[in-house]
């Protein structure tokens, strides 16, 4: 059975869906692995590395896809890639199912069984396949490094013969995987760190990392988390109280990193233009939600610019800025998923539609969009 790894074609996408390490593991499942030439170049994986791991190198996309039973990608396929896939092929990738419904429709029309890795259920058995967590972890780390590189001062307190330098103040808004890593990274760099989130469980996590938790703690706050661990939309009254608290706090901050996302919806505005106007000259905002509209109304996707002395960074794909490590983690996530759907004895596809991971991640099947969050 043939598995194909394709080169990413989207602007700015430097990651790859397999490394030499995971190619060896895929071969161990009995799969024939074909890699499109140059697929791993921007993630520092050469064609020679793939050959040494046992893969075949295809000269182009069409050759890589010819007869492929399983296709692995980072981002969703382009139209020509979809038409080159055979009916019944299995695709696993980050398919942006809420915003790229045309891609889902084309995959269904081609008869491709597509799995959106964003939909991997957040259960203990699926942790090793959780691409959102693996990529967000490094995004949070990179956000702090980007901010530190742009910020015109040192991060830690420094005591010198010429005087003392005060530490930078870093405020993290949204304490998911990215936010927690941002807190840890900023703390390691010596900053004074505070953080906020509407989910009550995060208070203890923030404080355990040595940061200060900032939130209006009332009855609504105590009920502000879904069973799946996501933040619930908050009432207008709560948002007003929280905004007032944040507005006062943000005046004193040097760096603000926003990470708040709600699946399937535009990113919530956390930092208003009025708040930004109160920030100190030289301050930096890193908006990790830029691709979904941004957590500030002034964020410009894929732009870094200054307004009233405040730099706003709107990179839309921070994981791609650390392609070697993010590719390594993503490739392992994909391998663990493939290992679930391939029979280890025969090396053939064995899709168990009663498995909650397989069923939960399925976007298209039998010519239709099947995921309940997207179909209809």
C-alpha cells in the first residue's frame, strides 16, 4: 500500500508532513512511502535523508500521488492535488474545516476520505495525535522570542555598576497550550509575567508557573469552561467588567501576547484600540489569533507594523517559523494516526468507524461531508 508525502504549496508554509524518522516508522507498518522531491527542504529534511530512511523520491506531485492509498500533508490540498488523488484515497492534514468548506466539498466530490487533524478528539488515548497542542506549544514559545527580539529593552532585571535595569512586564491573554508555553518562556527570560483566561481551571496553572492571574472572578467565571476544555462565550456584562480590569492592567505592560480562539468563530477582541492607545511607547503586541481575525481590531494579518509607538505583530503561521521542530512533532502526530488506521499484520487500511478517534476526525467519507460541525 502506497503512502504519499507532498510538498506544501501555500505561501509561507515551511513545514512537512513526514521526517526521516517517521518515514522509517511508516515503512515499519509495511507501507511503501513516496515523497515528492523537495518536500522537506524548508524543514531541513533533504531528499537524501528520505532515501536513506527507505522512501522513494517522486519528481513531481502527480507522480507522488499516482496510486497513493494514503496522502499526508500539513495544510489542505490545492485543487490540482485533489483531482490527482484516486477515489477512495485517505488524506490526513490540517484542513481548516470551518473556513475552507470548498476544499471539503472538492475532497468529497473526488471520493477522498479526508481526516481533519484539527478534529482529533481531546481524549487521553489521542494525545499523541493532538496536532493543535503540538503546534501551539511551539507557537507560544516563538511568540515570546519574536516579542523579545522586537522589544527595545532587556527582558530580565539586570544589576550593573552603572545602575539597575527593570525587568520587562509580559501579559499573556488566553492560557491554552500556547499561552502556558508563552508564560514559561517569558519567565525563563526573566520577565514579570501575568496572564488571564475565562476558564477557572487556568488560574492554578498560571500561578504554578510563577505568573500572576488577572481576571474578574465571579459566578459566571466559575462556569466558563466547556466539557471539552474550551472557553465559553461570555456575557456582555462579564466582558465589560473584564475589559475594565484588563484596560487598567495593560497600561503597565511592555509585551502583550494574545492567544484566544473559539473553534469555528472569529477570534474575540481582547485588546481594544483604546487599550492600545494607553500602552507605553516601545510596547509590543503579538497576536496569535491573526489568522482568525485577530484579538485586536488593529491587527493586520501577516504584517508587523507600529501604531502610536506600539508594535503589533500579526504573523498567521508561527509554527512555520520553527519548521524543523514543528515538522518533527507534526510528523509524529500523523504517524500515530496512520498507525491507528493501518493493520499492522497486513499493512492494509483498516478503518474502524466505531473508533471515536477515527469517527471524530473524519471530514469526508463516501462522497459526502460527514462531520456534524461542518456538513449542512
